[in-house]
C-alpha cells in the first residue's frame, strides 16, 4: 500500500533523514521544510516519488496514487531530465510556426528554472519558482531601459504569466502520456499562486477619432486603405497583409479569408485554422472598389511600396502611432487600455453592434470559434443592439 514519508534536511533537529508523514511536524520536533514522497513497492522495487513541500498537496498525490493502484493503472515512471524532455517535446511540436516561437520562450524560462531536474520530480513549488523567475527577468530587462527618475519598472502582466503557465502545462501534460510523470504540477498549483487575469475589455477608436485619423494617413494611400478596410471588415492585421485580390469577390460582396501573414515567419493558416467568408457592407465594398481601381492586380491587396507583405510591427509603430500623435489621439483609450492596430477590429465590432447587427453575424465576421467569446468580449454593445430591436417594434402589437 502506498504511504507518505518525509525527507528532512541535515540541519533538522529530528536528526533523521526519513520519517513518516505524521512525524514531520513542528509538534514532533521538525525544524525544516521536508520534501514529501509517496512511497510504494512495484514489482519488488521500492519507489519514492517526491510530491512537494506542501502537506495538502502531498496528501492529494497519495490519494491519486492509491486510486491508480486500485484501478491497476499505476506504472513506474521513466526518468528523464526536464531540459531533455523539453527539447524533445518542442522538436516534435506540430503547431504553427508562430506557436512554436511562443512556446520556445516559455521552454527557455522553464529550462532555466528546472534544469536537469527529473520531470517526475517537479512539484507545484517548482512551478511557483518558474513564475518568480519570469517576474525577475522582466524587472531586470525593463530596468535597463528606464532612468532612475522613471521609478520602478512595471511588473509583468498577469495575462503574460498565465500564457506561460498554459504553455508549460501543455508540455508537462504531454510528459504524462509518455510515462515520465504521474501528475501535472501546473494543475496542482494552488489558486492563490495563479496569475489573476482581469477580463479583457475591447479597446477601440471613437467615430470622432477615426474621422481625425484618416487625413493624417492620406499621404500614404496604401496605409489609409489598409486601416479603413480593417475598420470596415474587422480583419486582423495578418489577415489583411495576406489578402489577395483573388480572395475578393466584389460582385457578391465577399472576402475569402484563408491565410495570415506573421512577421519573420511568412504566410500560414488563419488563427482558427479554418477559412471563413466575410460579408462586405456597402461601404466596405465601395472602399475596396476604389482601391482596386487605383492599385488592383492579381497580387496582394495591400503591399509595401517596394513590394511584398506589410509588416504588422512596421505599420503599427512607424505609421499608425505617428499618425495618432499628429491627429491628437491618445494611445490610451476610453477604458484605460492602450490602442493599436488591433483596435480597428474592436472598432468594427462596436460600430456593427451599435448599428443593430446581430451578434451571430459579428461572430462569423470576426472568425470567433464560439458565440461565447463574442458575447464575453462585446456583450455590452450587443445589449445596445438588442434594445434597439425592441424599439423598432413600438406599436406593432394589438394591445
């Protein structure tokens, strides 16, 4: 039968390297923070599996092992250092190139935090150390760019920490399938140690701000057409950069979105991996008709003056931000978040919903995988549209 044992440090007053779980308390004379192990025998072999320094987490791990034994699903784990497993997992990752790039950053932090530690030995305490390492590295990097009078650098955002935690969790969950671990320590992390991510609120441009912005882009026709199309269709910057005239059906007022462009990587499938058809409003169709008359051929709808795909970072930093400054439009929006190119997408949703569009139609236009995401993000504007529908029925009921 599986049980819990505690391994004590040399400085502990108990003067014993191993004790039972019950003996590893201050009342019994323990003066260290012991590392708890689930202990059992498998095929005559004594196995001690470390499960962390937290007593409650250790008890949960013991219950899990006893359940595995009862169901006859317990298996002896293979030893593999985390750094070796991480490289192996990342090399076999079959996701998109930009996903690999994002995961690589997380894995680099994790290798620094865990090093040669066995995957099976990782605990929730190690995961907390991983998050602390990211916070410390963020402060160090931002401190280099700040002057003393600027004050302390801002902390890494909870959303960024949550993203790293999700990606580390995916790596360690895969290790369970390979027989390198019984449990995912990310899932054992207590809720008090998890990043508290505030609900994302859309950050948009007002109608007045858009009217002031367009004249500041007039000297760059391709940029003006690009930004106006973003507002009129809700397409992401990468989707616009990869859009070709062969994807545009002006006769039927449709766009066929099947690709996105990622800086440093190139074209790939859309975020959802699914192509979608976007309906063009009369204004959007007229805008693209004028742009086609000016620049149309069989190539990209929006391309650099010297040819090739538009870089999202270039458009945002070298074109949009200076234009916002010239127009007197603050980066900070009405809801306390900074605006960027993606804010055109939020502006599309706001204008469409406030104009009475059905939220299911907006969901299809934006390419959201579920209506829940659209409602959670734009629910307040959807309620405005729903209320306007009720107003349109004034006097129609024979009451």
